[in-house]
C-alpha cells in the first residue's frame, strides 16, 4: 500500500517537473527570439543537479573508505545531512 502511494507521489512530481520544464523552455525561447543570449536556466539547473549528485557520491565514497565499519553511526549521520 505504501509503495503505491510513494509511486503515485513520484509520478505526480515527475509530471509537475515536466510541465515546469515546458514553461521554462517556452520562456527561454521567447528570450532568445528577443535577442537575449544567456545560458539557459535548464542548463544551469542541470549542472547544479549533477554537481550535487557528484558531491553526494564523493561523500559516500569518503565515508566508506575513511570511516569504515567501525564508525557507521558517524557515517550515517554525515550522509543524512
């Protein structure tokens, strides 16, 4: 039951994100047509997202390598924050 609720929530969030991307894309197209050249907000958000993913992965690797099994509690706290 809970899995279905989570799946439905994620589907709704995905749909909302897609709608926002369409709106943002239309706005950026209008700006380009007006002669305003700037890095697209989509590109900026994409870079920020992947940078955050890389940072999270690096923290996870650091915890595994440096802290090891003896400090799992500390590692868990680091990953949660």
